[in-house]
C-alpha cells in the first residue's frame, strides 16, 4: 500500500493545482463561455470550462501523485497509474457554482479536497473571480489570507442568517422551497448564493451564521466542509446521520440543535 504524506504537504499540492485551475477558469470566462451539455436536468449545465479545468486538475495530480485516486464531478473516477489500493483520494469540483460562472456572477470556485483512508485531511476552495482562497487541514485550523477562521457565535436561531441551496430537479426544488417558506419567518433571513463550497467557507468565516442543503454531492462539500469544521462549525445530517446527500447542516454548536430540529420537523431531507 502506498504511503500518505502529512496533510500540510497534500494541502500545498492542492493549493498549487487549484490556483492554476482557477486561472484557467477565469481566462475561459473572460474569453466567453456557453453551455456545452446538460446533465441531470435542462438547467444542470456543464460548460467547456468545467471539463477543461477538471482535466487540468486531474493531469496535474496524475503527474505529482500518480498512485492516488481522483474523483471529479465531470469525469468521475480518473484512471490511476497502479492497481494497488490507494490510501489517498482527491475529490475535485472543477467549478462549483457553474450557473453563477455561466452568468459571470463572482461566487464560484475550484474545490479540491484530499482524503487519506477515507477521511478528508486537507482542502482548498479558491474563488475563480476574486482569488479568495480558503484552506484547511484536519486539526490544523481553517485559514484565509493568513487569518485563522472562526465561525459565528450566534446562539439565537431567530437572529441567524442562514444560507441554503437548491437542487436541479424541479420536484426537489419544490420541496426545498416549501421548507424554506416555513423556515424564513423563524430566522433573520435566508441567502441562496449558488456555490455550496463557497457557502461553507462564507459560514466558516462568520459572514453568515449557518448553512444547510439537501442533495449535495461529495465534491460540493468535501473541501468546504473541512474548512467549516475547522472554523468551529458542527457538520452533520439529520437525526444523527453523517452529512451526506440527504442533508448537510453546518452550524455553530449553539445553533446546530435548534436548526436541526426545525429542519427535521419540516422533513427537509424528504421529498424527491
Ligand atoms: C451546485 C452548487 C449549488 C448547490 C447545488 C450544487 P455545481 O454545484 O453548489 O450552490 O445548490 O446543490 O449542485 O453544479 O455548481 O457544481
Ligand atoms: Ca461543479
């Protein structure tokens, strides 16, 4: 079995690769992007940049770490240089917030996380437009521009600014909209910014109090989830479940219980 370098070393690789990838995404945005294909629904789009950026990331990781596994949003599991089981797996969203990217809205990012033995140990989220870069290593804190990140200390759900997001399937969106309609009178306000990885980082730095969403894929949440957890947020699903496709809640310790209970009552993990 291959060896696994320390998280800090893996993070340095992730940062380097993410910066090159974000540069490519930005250049392609400036040159003009259009929809290359649709995926789960007519509004679940993929641009040429999503594909080119994922290829660039995968090729770079292959060069630097040929024995590692790579999972990307657009191409799935990339071929490896060896058949031996990999302890290290990279989880890549080449562009999180693709719809924002398509419209030129500056809330989209390259997200790269790295797992060792199934646990995320490092991650970077880099905003394609602004260059904002959030990083974390397991046990090493969450950081942006040399500043250690701390989440909100809000304790009252009624005062909480809560970020959420919606899936691409119309039936799922209808259910999610019903949940939000019930929740919004009970919190300060709701934000839908459009890129889960960045949303989690925004919550990590206390620019919103909490986040929840049903339907996230692992590449949407792997890096941002570590940044959020290392900034002090509790991350979980509903009813004691781990965060996953059914539900991801990221909230400061005092808010997690009240937000969780409200979402459970509203059957936020239910529906299609
Ligand atoms: C989407 C964004 C969005 C979230 C969706 C994700 P994509 O990822 O993160 O904010 O609400 O659930 O699918 O498609 O832009 O990579
Ligand atoms: Ca994506």
